[in-house]
């Protein structure tokens, strides 16, 4: 079975490597165009392109997925199946092309958390479990028939980075199983997402910087889930104001812990275990953060030359 793989970030690389190791016939890879990145604006290749090149797999990098030359080239490969992981939304002329269909790996237990940031939102919402789903791509995004799913547990202090990495490896195994299922069967058992109660769906829209600001008027659990659901990327942040000068500085917050300690005053408190921030109900302990213009650091590094006593939320 001839396969074309489509993807861009590291998450997709793990799945691509799994298929290659299993001796699947990856005849081409489609990924994002090279683009300038970083302070020096040097041209960067996607993680998937680097992987494909290292395995001598032909790579296509269209800027427009409906472009005539790209469609013509894609057809010329006569692939049986497209496998899509962490890539752009495909036009119908692309996903309807292969005879065995186009499958996608999504980082949630569909139909829950359709959208661009499913892993973030599952942690932000305090879910105790999540997973990955393979499904056939159809017109509406993330709505196609589910082929297979696999679950993991989310612990109370897991960050989205930790959950992401576990799902990445789980997703690689699930994608391989799905490809082998399609390879060996003419009829693939699948579940229509409309058979679920869609009125209880939770969504996973793209997250922007302004969405990441901490609201300290909320309860400590909600804020804890919010911080870990954005750690390490794109990172929750808060503004602190100097009581004396009125200066405002931004801090990204990465690691938090619930304390169970009731708030007695609306002040930031330094303790031997970290920095206590007052929420609506209890103090939340912050142990790793990044001051504006600085690198990420442990609170003890910051306290070696700074203090929180003059700052307020």
C-alpha cells in the first residue's frame, strides 16, 4: 500500500518515524514551506521535512493546496492512502484523491475537543483522561468517521507538555495499527460521530496570546489547570505592578501547585517552597516562571537578586 504522509511539527515526526520503522511504503511527504524564524530570521525547515530528507523521501511543500501543479504532482504518485498528522485543513480535491481514503490523527477522544488545540483544552478544563483518535477526513474539520481510539490518564499536576509527549507516542502506535487495519481490509469498521450526544461537546479553538492571561479572581484549581494547560507553550502570563514606582512587568508562569491554604490577604507571599499568589479562594504556589525579557527560571534563582514583596497583582 503506497502512502503519502502530511504533517509539519515534531508531534508528526514521531508518527512518520513509526511508519518508516514498520517498513510502510511512504512514497512522499507533504509539509509546510520553509520559512524564516528566530532572531536572525534564518530559513527553517519543518521537523517533518528534516525527517523525510534524512530518509530520502521526496518532499512537497505547497503554499496553496489547491494549486494546479501540486494537485497534478500529488495525483502522479498514485497513492493508496494519505495519512495526515498536525497539518493544515485539506481541500476536498486533496483528501478525496486516494482510493483508500485520507486518515487523520487527532489529539483527543473525538467528538470531544474538535479544533486546533485539543491537548491544551483538555488540561485547561481539568479532564482526568484524554486520548487520540484516527478518523477518515471529510468536509467539516474533525467530523469524519472514527476508526480507532486510545486513552491515557491525566494526573492533577501534569502539564500539557507532558501530556503532549505521551499522546505523541500513543498516537504513533494507534496510527500504525490503523494503517495496518486499512491495509488488510476492504471494509473498515468505523463510528459516525453523529451517533454521539453532540450537545455535550467541548471545543478546542486555537489559542492566542490574549487568551493566556491569568484571571486571579478565579478559584485556585481553575487557575492551576489553566497554567499547566499552557505549559510550556504558549504559556500563561500575568502582569505585576510595583507598589512604589507603578512599573508593570509581565511574567510567564510554568509550574504551579495547589496549597489548600486559604487566602488571608490579597498580597503575593514568598515562602521556602515558592511564591504564593492569591486566588479567589486559596493561595497557588508558583515555582517556575519567566520574567519579561529574561529566561525561564526556578523561583530561587529569581530571589537571589530580586524580591516579590514590592509587587502586586
